[in-house]
C-alpha cells in the first residue's frame, strides 16, 4: 500500500515537516511512502485547451505526468501547502487543476449516449486524502477548504484528525513546526486515521 506526500512549499519549511510526520507514522505501519517536493518540479498552469478530453491525458509537457502517475498509483495522498495570500501555492494549484480535470476524462467522455454525464468510477475514486496547510498567522482554513474541495469533487475519501491539520508558524517566516507538539500529535493521529481507513478499504 502506497502513500504519496506532495509538498507545495518552495522551501524546506513547516509544511514539509508536518507531511513528514504523517509519512513517518505510516511508514512505521507498513506503508510504502514517498514525498514529492514541488519546488524541484516545473508545473505550468492548466491551459484550458481541453486536449485531455480527446487524448485521455494532459497534453502539456512538463513535470506533471511524472507526478500524476505517482498520484494514480497511491492509495492515499497527503497534500500540504503553505498559505500564500490566503491560498494554496500556485504550483500546487496548477498540479491539482490539471490532475483533477484530466483524470476525469480518462474514464468518461464529454458527450455520452444519453446526452448527460454519468461519472461513475474515476481514477481517484476512494483513494484516501489528507490536507495540511500552514500559515504564519491566518488563512489556513481557507487553503484547507481549497484542498478539501478538490478532493471531494474528485471522489476521494477525506480523512480528518482530532483537530484541524493546520500549522501556525509565527513571525518572520519561522521554520519551527518541530516545536509544535500539539500539531505533531494531530498529524500523528491523522496518520492513524489514514491507516485505519485504507486498511478497511483494502480488507
Ligand atoms: C508570498 C507569501 C505569502 C504569504 N501569505 C501569507 C498569508 O496570507 N497568511 C499568513 O498567515 N502567512 C502568509 N505567509 C507566511 C507563510 O504561510 C508561512 O511562512 C509558512 O510557514 C510557509 O510555509 P513553509 O514553512 O512550509 O514554507 C506568506 C508567505 C509568503 C512567502
């Protein structure tokens, strides 16, 4: 069983720290885990070309396909983003726009026999999703909602924890998630819930 972490931060910061807490717990429970750092990748925004409808894949050529294939193979995704101006980061948004839209057409067509959509199973159906967001001061819940809304329209099962899986970094771009004992325990419980749900789904 595979878990893919995706970090939307352009630096080695708090978001990556929290994602790694979750991945470490899941690795200890027997999952194969991998972290993709978007700072190492080039991902352009969706061109809105609709080429994926006909080609059954995104036709823009950059790091997208490599990451998308890992997303398809994973049983669970842990996706984390810093909050930039109240939002998830642009590269992560670009990845999610393209992954969500292009995957929809892998098993569906724009025009159906009945003239209306009948989505059925989609490539991400019943994969397990965990959102994490980190801000200096505010905006975590809005960015969290962006991630949760993406997951819920793409047929994921979203996991929570015993508190929101968000971090508050404090002043001057502090990288101090390692001092956040409450946050770490919330992330560890998130991992327990992912473990529980994925093992039930696979049973
Ligand atoms: C361009 C930019 C925009 C930011 N916007 C916000 C914001 O809207 N709200 C906030 O509380 N912090 C904001 N921050 C602070 C970051 O969210 C904070 O430093 C966070 O720890 C970054 O995550 P990271 O440590 O994983 O890189 C911003 C930082 C940058 C660089």
